[in-house]
C-alpha cells in the first residue's frame, strides 16, 4: 500500500486517471500529461485534491521532494522524466505494479507476454480456468488492457493480464508464459 507519499503520475489516459483515483487518499498526487484533458475528468480529480498539470515532459515539476513516479505503461523507460527520476533516485513504477500491491493476497496472477498471440493465449487459458470453476478476469479485447489494472482493483476483482505483463518491483505471477508465434510469409 502507498500512503503519505508525494506522487507524480506521468500520463493521464486510463491508467493515470485510475491510479490517481486509487491513491488520492493519504497521498499528494500530481498528474501530468502533454495533452489537454476533458474538463469533467480534471474537475473530478481536483475534487479529490489531485492536481493536473499539462506539460510536454513534466520534467519541470519533478524534484527530490517526490517519493514515487507512476508512469503510464505506454510511456518509454527512456522518457526524460523517467530518466530524471532515476537520476534523483526516485522509484518509478507502472500502473500494473501499483495495482498489484492492492490485490487481495489470495488472487493469483498469470502473466502472458510475447510478440504475437497474447490475446489468443490469454483467452485459451482463461477459458480453461473458467471451466475448472475459477473466477477469472481478463481483457477480452485481446489488446492492451481496455481499462487500467487499477480499475480492476477499484472494482474488487482479480486480473489475468496480457500485454501489460512485465513484472518488476515484486510483481510475481504464479505462472508466467512467454509465448512466441513464428510468422512465415
């Protein structure tokens, strides 16, 4: 659990928005994105004492007073703000890693990653687990999670992840599948 921290969320999209909503209690949250955001979303976050700042990189916001950076999974680890955070010794997590810390301890994660076929593999594994009588949550669209992983936490469910399955900072699936599908022309 994350409490009493000053947190900079890099990238709004679904994951930044939901990460801010998950963490706003007992934390100081600033969300930055290079794009304008819908007024109703910014107003909602402001009602939770979350600050939104439009910025090309967010680097001007970051100093050593921050405890944690949460980056959108689509933002590269070579982004200028991520590199600045690393130079300042500030921990950088993605939204999936934050969500993991809020899962009930009895939730099991199966991580599936690779270059092609993740959605099909995930659907097959989910189908097998459901037939075995287990409660399974996964992304049925077969692409990056349509909703952020923290959305699943906010809705008290577990997760079977597809393309967001890069596990660091203590995220440990019970099963990790790295599939590879050869393509021939």
